[in-house]
C-alpha cells in the first residue's frame, strides 16, 4: 500500500527543521512474520509527531527497533545524522534517545524517588540531578505526594507519570512515548495528554505512538498512520484530524 500525503506540515513554532530522527525503509520480522514492511518517517527538532494506528499495526515493533531493543532486517535508522543500526539501547539513552515503554516498566520495589534517580544513571551532576527531581515533582505533583512510596503500589496512571518522569531525568533529545494512555481511566487519560503537551511545550521533541488517534493528533504537529506494517498516510496533524478517511478508520465517524 502506497503512502498518502494528506498535507505537507507547515513549520511549527518550536521546530528548527533539523531532522533528529530519520527512519528509512525499516523492515522488522518476528521469525517468519514480517511485522514492519518498509517504513519511512522522520522527526524534526522541536516537533511533536504522532504515529497512530490500530492494535497490531506494527507501531510498538517500530519503536523497539528505533531504541535498539529489537534488531531490524532491512533499512536504516539515523539519530542526530548517524546510523544507529546495531547500537545498544544503553548507548542510545546516553546520546539522548529515550523511550517510555508500553506498560510503563517502573521498578516496582523501588520508591518513586529511587525510580527517578535511576533515570539519571548516565549523569554525574549531582546538583543537576537533584534539581531535575524537583522539576519532576513540579510537573507531576502526585509523585511528590508519594515520593517515598514503592512504585508497585501506585495506580496505573501514577506509574505512567513516574515512567515519563524517569525518562525525562535522562534529559532526552527525543522522547519516545509508546501508548501512554493504554489501560487508563478517562480522567487519567486527560491528565496524561495534558502532561505530554506540557513536556512538548517546554521544548522536548516527542514521538508519540497512540491508538487514541483523536487525542494524539490534537496535540501533534504532524502525524503518520500505520496499517499492517506500512505507513499509509502522513501530513499535518490538524488536517489529518479532519480527513474523512482518518475519521472513518480511527475516530468512529
């Protein structure tokens, strides 16, 4: 299936036009099943880009390939102008490519504060780390209230906030969010998208993978639609939000 360009995205307020992340011809297979079949997209500095699609479209597989947690068979991924093929996730975090995984993945037997400290494991600036923990408590006031509580005793929404805060402690150049609203109550979904927009407004470049197409496109600069391992649509997020094909397929209209 060929890609449909709905509209060319205009320059956004925060975007410099500099490409931070570029995915070219990406193919990823599980055994004999090709989950990603030749994907192309890019993320520019200062943007919030949403990758939307139904369950099983290949979105999470793509994210795992980008972060070095899953090998890919063909294509290339460039970060900061260099290929990262074969690089380990630990190296990429150090360079500023950081993901909040689907399912959150908090350290359940550590406290909220300890989880945040783990997010800064690549850093040596104690004063800066302490200041950033305080900043996380400002962004996520609920974490401050529970800073000495074990992460495993928190609700799903609170764990999602913690996972985002932990990722931000690494001071990412690109923050990858994989299904941050999955399994959360409607009220908590509202809060999570509010936080994502807040993080973006503070200048963090974001690649957001979401099944909740409407909410994702509402806060994004540009969007890509993924179906059966392929990018089938791309363009300005606000125009995509009003496109009849997108609305029929993903917004129930």
